[in-house]
């Protein structure tokens, strides 16, 4: 599991996918989320705007990241 350091209290799921270099653009993030390919804390997440906070874990394409807040 990798750690994704954020500067604010939360990061939106679409932004987190881009920051982790798992997708190239917001459009790509929207599509993989809409297709049910992303899990947050073990649950399939369909909202690109889902807020991720310190300690949350997201999984996409076999890669798992834990959010590390400020």
C-alpha cells in the first residue's frame, strides 16, 4: 500500500486518482469511477466528488493508496 500525502483536510476521489498518477485526466477519472472500477474503504464508489480524508483507502487497478492528511 502506498501513501498519498495531501495538503488540505480532504481530497476528492477524482483528484486523488490524478495525483496518484493512476489516470491522466479528470475525464479518465470520471470514466473509471462511473464504471465501478474504484473502491473506497472496501466499497465500490461511483461519485467522482467523494471526499477522502486522512486514513481513507482507495483501490484502483490493483494499486492501493492510503490518504495521509496534513
